[in-house]
C-alpha cells in the first residue's frame, strides 16, 4: 500500500534513506551520508513523501520524496529491492504529475538504467557540488509514454 508519510514513519524512512544511500553510492564515503542523516530526518516531515508499506507484517519497505515535480529520491530497503517497489512508487508519482525530473549519479548505473526503462531521458550532465561526482539530470513527460 502506498500512502502519505506520517510522523510515526520518520524513524524507519530515515533508516531506509541512510542504508540505501550507503549501499547504492559506494563511490561516496559513508561519512557523507551519516553527516547528513539528522538534517534529512528533520526535513522528512516537511517534504512530500509517500511510503510503500507491506500489509503483513506492517512495515515500510520504501518511499519516494517529491519537491513539486522533482523527485528527491526513491529509496527501497535493501532486502526488498528488485521486487517492484521502486516502480510502484514511481508509477504513483507519475499518476500525480504530468512531468518529473531528478538527478542521479552517473556511477549509479543500476538507477540510471531503471529510470531510462521507466521513460526518463538524460537531459544534462553536471557535477554535484556536494560530492564532486558527475550526475545526470533526467526528465520524464507524460507524452513520452503514450
């Protein structure tokens, strides 16, 4: 089930955020993510977040963060990855918006392929000022999928 984030979900979603970032971005020191953990945890309640929660047992397995039409990230707990949760979250966002954009690290090839498979196109390459890593700006528009 996909639903809006509730205050009681913050601990689990922050844990998923940290775990997913460390595992997916081995090319960035884990300390970078750990240093940003508390600020992100505080921002979760102020953002547009939708969680994917398993019914039995009742536990959050992933979430998507949106800032308008910008996807701040899709995060899925490591044991639940490759089970379609990320696609369900993305489809949920596509159902709410006519177009979406996001940034993804070029070295995160798995994520780049996922977004391309889901209709996103690379529009720009730049350097993330926080990490020094190359990243792609990717866009999706409803018209691309008709």
